[in-house]
């Protein structure tokens, strides 16, 4: 139940960040809606296609498409107030990242996959929406160059795996992962923690 | 029957527009053929993968691959006359857009999906070939910045849904949708109708 | 057996070329690992998704993910020696290209598809890892502008088809294809053989 609430908050928040990205490129309303839907539902769709987990979430629950479309149009209307909400977005986005990751792990475990595949499934669900958004907007995916983001998703996935391995009750495992991942992401933003970069130059 | 004819015209025309895009980037012949196939068959493939509708069209009918490859090579040979055919292409492209959309809607309805998913399936089939072409050529997808294009696909999808809902005979539903969508697209080109744009600027 | 050995060499080599590409863009370690995995396993994944061939290779054998991740991290550590190994990479990459193509053809034939679909499956397996790598790094896919590369994959696919058609024993068919394809690729690099390019310019 709580996870469904978090999921709905997460796709709404992700749809809004997608709509803002589209607006930075001056796309028309249709593009805004498409990028919003891809950002919010793309991670789960890529996971489901790769695992052969049909039907996809938005095919089973088309009302999620209505929700992300509404969130996108709301973003267009409220754009001028959006920049004052930046911290709120960062928080909602952190919630979304961890909630998506959890759902991705749980989906793969339910299908009977092992822990390694489940953790990859979690990371794909968590970060691929943003990667697709950046590919559609013709950017180099941002997640590779920002503060810990994919790494938070990865850490949350393994935190959940550990809880499952220790046979903690399901609710406890979810709560620990959510709070742990959320905290790690906020700390990473606050203190600008970054993964080391690999800079390679052929010509030198 | 007529829909099959339109489909074959549509994939030929789309393959040619794909080949021209590849030529603008100076790609080699293999790239030209690949982009042509992706443009012509990519929308349907994305739809089939997302809906889990196997086998894909070109796997079932590999002769379509031969047709799109032939269209691509013909485009290379006839390139110098292509610019005089621009209006013809716009017309064929409009036919293709509406035919693809129709086929996408019908595929989803046959699989037992509801109207919302069916309309999304129609729009994906109609516009994703062009989106993939632009991603492969490293452009921002054009459809988000041109005259009504995706919106025509969307309108055609809902026009068809309305006909189905009113229980019109199948042929009538198809004909009404084709003519309506085709007319809307030509009017949009003629009078430069555009969707409103959403321009968002963080820095101001 | 030998094909499995070649496959493991191939995904290791492809993972390393992916990691070097990510390094050229200054991505962080997570990006390096992701690009490495996509380059090494992306071609086979795209093939499996398009053919509906589940589970995917890396879902069935998650140890391949560990191998590509290890190869990526090794590349980061050994980066300063990498430029002296360029010829070695070209050779390994040629092995990988032909091995991937062979595996793609065999997978499709085993599923009961015809020769045309099987050859397309081989080319997709051979070249899509590199295409995805370039899309993720926001480049125009290189394969369309280099020496014969996709064409080698295509030639290898049809060489194998011919061997199958002539009912040669499986080992002979594989060996002939591997040596033929490998030789063709090395000759293409050595003598800078290229496909003719299609350059199209609207404005003139």
C-alpha cells in the first residue's frame, strides 16, 4: 500500500522533471507529454521488456498514463513557479529513485530471478527513465556526471537484498531500504559526493 | 486489402525519407539501409515489443525488409531527382502516418486492450519510426518541433476509436479515419498549424 | 565449446572498448560499467527482445555481467597502457564481431526462422552493441562511417547461411565463417576498404 503511494508520487515527480527537460529544449506540448511519460514509465518498461514481464505496467494500468500526462500539463501551466520548488523536486526525485529501485528488485525476485539479476533490475528501473529522457532530448545522460545517483540506486538494491537474505519481514525490509537510500541520496546532494571519474584521452 | 496496399506504400515512403536523412549525415550504404529499415519498421517493432505481440511484423514477413532495402537503394540512385519530389513525399508521408496509426490501433484492439492503450499503440506505431531515425542520426526528434504531426496521429487514433465505439462497419471506420487524418495533416502543412510550445528557462 | 571461448573473449574485448568510449566522455565509474555492459551485451539483448527469445543471455548467465564489469574496472586501472594495445584491440574486436554474428545467426535458426531473418539477427547481434554505445555517448554511430564493419558482419552471416545450405558439418561451417569474416575485417582495416557513402544535400 505505502509502496503504491510512493510509486504514484514518484511517477508524478519524474513526469514533472521530464516535462521541464522538454521545456528547456522548447518542445511542443506533445513532446512535453511524451518525454514526461517516458521519464516516469520508461525505466519500468525497459525492465519489463528485458525480463519478458508482460503486460507492462502502463498497459495494465493505463490510468498511470493519464496521471503522467496531467502532471506534464500541470508543469506547463505552473512553469513560472517551478524554479522556487527546486528543493522539493530533489526530495521527490530521491523518493522516486529509491521507490523505483525497490519495485524493480521485487519484480525480478517475484519472477524467480537470483539476487544479481534482481539488483540489476532495480537499478534499471531506477535510472533508465532519466537515461531515456536525456537520449530523447539529445543530451549525454546526466546521471553519469552528477552526484551519486545510480550508485544510490545500486546501494538501495543491495540493502534490500541483504534484508531479504536476513529474512526480515517484508515491511521492515522496505522501510529500511527506503530510509537508507533516501538519506544517502540527500547526503550526496548536500555534500556533493561524486563517484570518481574515468577520463581517457587517446591523443595524448 | 486496401490497408495492406497503404501499408506497403507507407513503408516504402518512410524508408525513402529515412535514406535521405542518412544521406544528409553522409553515412555509407549500410547505414542508409539500416536507417531506412528502422524508419519504416521501427514504429511497429517498438509497439510489438511493448505489447508483447510476437512475432514482429518483419520477422513474420521478411519480404518487407527486402522492400525497404530496395527503396533505400533506389533513393541513393535517384537522389538528384528527389528534391523535385518533395511535395509527393509529404503526401505519401501523410498517408503513411495515418495508415501506421490505424494499424497500431487495430493491433492493440485485436489483442483485447482498451481504448486508451489502443490509442497510445496507434501513436507509437505512427511516430516512433521517425523518432528512432532522428535518435540514430543524433538529432533532436523533429516531430516535436514541426507542424502538427504526432497530434494528427493522436487525432486519427481517437477518430477511429469513436467509429469503433459507434459500431460503424470496419470499412467505414477505416475510410473515415484515413481521409480525416490525411486532410488534417495536409491542412496543417499548408497553413503551418503548430502545437503551442513550452519554453522553460532555468537560469532567468 | 570453442564458440563459448570466443564469446567470452568477445564480450571482454567489447566491454573494454565500451569503457574506453565512456572514458573519452569523462563519465564516472558507474557510467563506465554501464556503457561496458551495454556494448558487450546490448547486441544480443536487442536481438533477443526483437525475436522474443527469453530469458536474455545475461539474465540466464548473470556471471557474464560480473565478467564485463570486471573488464570495465580493469580498463580504468590499466588505462595508461591501453593505447599501446590498440592493434590487439582491433584483432579482438574483429573476433568479437564475427563470433557475435555467428551466435546471432544460430540463435535465429534454432528458433526456426528463415535465412533472411537469421542473417538480420546475426548483423543485429554483431553491430548493435556498438550502436547503443555510441547513442549512449551521444555520438553518431561510428559504424556507419568506418571501414567495412557492418558489412563484414553481413558477409559472415551469409557465409554461414551458405555453409548451412550446403549442409556442411556444424564445426566446419563455424570455422569457415570465423576465418573468412576475421580475414575480411583485417584486410578492410589494413587497406582502408570502405563502403561507398551517400551524401545528400537538400539545400543545393
